[in-house]
């Protein structure tokens, strides 16, 4: 996308200076901190609130799954919106929408239709995230010099991981001590601050795309080309299928099992649940650091071994829940295991994602990655619903053991796929 001259655009001056932290990039990063913090808080607190009220794992899993569906469907759409519209306006509008929605949810939290209202709010939040994230990704190359793009992208990704730590911890603490209303106010304030920062300080170059009558046809053709490329590379399909099953059996277990086990099975507080979510995010940060520090040893063929090591961690969770009777001791054992699992899973995810990016032709990279994201997450809602029901029917250690076996089989499948490619 070409950049248009405008008196409000600070990008040309910043590009010439070779700076990484340009004014617009700094504003985008700070705004992203507040926006993602609000998203993490509401996506953590709202389903947990229903779980506290009902104690139903099936309801919890169903609510989370329903909220996640728009994220899957809108992932390719988010990229189109980011390229076709003013990113700054889209980001500000989404933040404003979410801020008002939090206030509305707080006002209506006493309604008899609380479950339906919560599902609606989560669906809107996930849909907003599916659109907001591509806007940030596509804005970065326009506000920093070309040679600084990898660093800027890494910073934006680290911000996402850091808010993944802070959001659940802050949400769990405030919700645990003060209840629902204050945490909704905090989330609304976060979105409001982000909206103000975007409108006040973010300047992203924009040139309206040429009007064409065949926009839909072009998009369909592009996606058809991307699918054709994937059909010619079976190993890429194997990676995408493996990611889908890891999300189905592993990620869904962690997303649904963690709050259910901690708050319902172990009877511990929402504050400790927030701590557990923070530990999971720390594990993700460490997994990325492992790949960065040992790039010569970390290749895509390492990913089946990493998935196998994650299987061991989930198996330890099952053993802890079976053997340990003291809730706080079991909680501590789960935290150590979860940290290990997330380090392994994040490292494997980075390796597989990087391989897809490097193998895809430049003109198809974005479309291939959007399809990979969509297919990789396709089964996640099914896993969330299934695990929610499973925790109502079976002991948590049994569910964890089944999850460990299933994830282990995915690692075996991926390893055999790589062997056939040799």
C-alpha cells in the first residue's frame, strides 16, 4: 500500500531518521496495551462470573466456545478491513464500542437473560479482536522504517503476551475482592483510554484503494490461489492439521480446565485463578525466548518433540490431581506443569508458524497465514464444549489424562509426516 502525503502524517520524518520508536508507533503500542488489557479482562472475567454462579463446566465451555466462533470466521475478513479502510478510525471505533458495551453489561447484569447477554458480549469482543489485530499488524510497516519492521513486530507481539499476563491477574484480583461492577468499569476505562490515544496521537498514512467492481471476486480468487498452493505442499497441510488438533485437545483443555479445576474442583479463589492465567502467559513468553536464544537448534522438525514434552506436562497435571489431596499443593504442582506446557507449545507454535511464512510465496503469505489461522482454530469451539461437558461427567484427573494421550498422538502424527517428507 502506498502512503499519501498529509500534514498530520509523521511517518516520512520518522522513516528518514531511522528511528524504531516513532511517535505514531509509540502511540499505537501504548493504545494497544490499554485495548488488549480490556479485552483480556473481559474475556477472563465474564465466563468465570457465570462459572461462579452456576458451577457448570458445560455452560462455561459453551459460553467460551460461542464467543470464540466470530474470531475464527472474521480472521480473513479482518485483513481485508485493515487494507481497505482507515486503520486509525477502525481501531478507535472498536475501542469506543467495547467501552460502551462494558457499561451496558454492568447496567444489565441483573437481567434474567444473563447467559445470553454474556455470550453476546463475548462474541462482540472476539469479533473486535479479530479486526483490531490485523489493523495493528498492517499499520506497523507504515509508521517505522523498513529495516526496523521485524523489531517493531516483535514489540507488538510482546505487548500482546504481557497484557495476557496482566489482564487475568488484574481481573482476578479486582473481581475476587470487589465483584463484577468495578472490573467492568476498569475494562471500560481501558478501552476509553485506548480510543483517546488513537484519536489524539496515532497518525497512519492512508491512500484510498482504487474502486473496483470485482472486490469479492478478487478476494475469492486470492483465497483459491492460496488453497491451491497448500494443496501442492502436503507437509504444510500436516502442520495446519496438527495445529488444529493441538488446539482441539490441548489448548481447549487448558482454557476450560484451568478455571474449572481451580475454582470448582479445588475450591480456590478467583484471585488464584488470575495468577494461573498469568503463569500461562509467562510460559508463552519463555517459549518465544527459547526459540530466539537457540535458533540454530530450533527448526520445524523440533516441533513434534516439543508437543511430546507438552504431553508430559499435561500428564503431570493428571497425576497431581489424582495423588495430591491438599488444594494449594495441587495448585502449585499445576502451575509448574502449566508453565512447562506453555513453554513447549509456544515454541512449537512459533516454529510451525515461521515455517509457513517462509514457505509461502510473498504474494500469498498473508492469505496462507489467514487460512492457516482459520483452519487451525476451526475445532477449538468443539473442544471447549466437549471439555466443559467432560468436567461435569468425570473426575478432573481423568479428563487431563485423556487430553495428554490425545496431544501425544498429535505429536506422533506430525513426526511421521516430517519423516515421509525426507
